[in-house]
C-alpha cells in the first residue's frame, strides 16, 4: 500500500543552496529519549520495535521509521489511509522541536498555514486512489 512520506528533521535543509554550502543537519537525538518523548505525548503510539513505531489513528495509520542507530538523524513518517493527520504530525514536530518535510513536493509543512499541508495530503490520497483504481 502506498504511503504519503513525511521526513522529520531537526533543521531545515536549503534545497536551493549547493551541497557544499549546506550546514550539517544536527541529529534529532538519542533513540530511547525520542521514543520516550513521543510515547508520552502520543499514548497510543506503539514502539515495541525501537526501529519502527506504529500509530493507529482515526481512519489512518502512521509508521515511524526511526532506524537501527542509537543516534537518530531523522524519522520518516509513512502515512496511510485518510482522515486528519496534520495534528499528529504537528505534535511530533513540537515534541521533537523539529520540522516536517513533505517529500511529495519537497516543501516544509507550515503549521501556521495548514491548508497547504492538508492540500498535499489530499492530493496524495487522490493520486493513490487513482493508481489503485487503475490497477483493478
């Protein structure tokens, strides 16, 4: 099943600047601390597997790809289903003091302008539904 992928990182990456001018992006932190912070703020987040958290929401699910390293540089959220996911993504960013990059358009989600992020999520759902319909 296709997912809408959102990349959680500590600082914004400037896609316009040449790679050699990019400042190094600091890590999000230690995996155990990140998991502890997230599960405290999002009680139904299942982190039995430290590399992959799983959240079942209202009409949607999110997999948290945290990786195998103790020091976590970024988390990839794999969002599936439908429903309202922005509040959960905002909560993740607030909890980790991080930014969310919408990988479908390489734009950062601006939670002050949630309509734009909602639009991207809705576009992904329409695209996914179209692809699935054509596969049948």
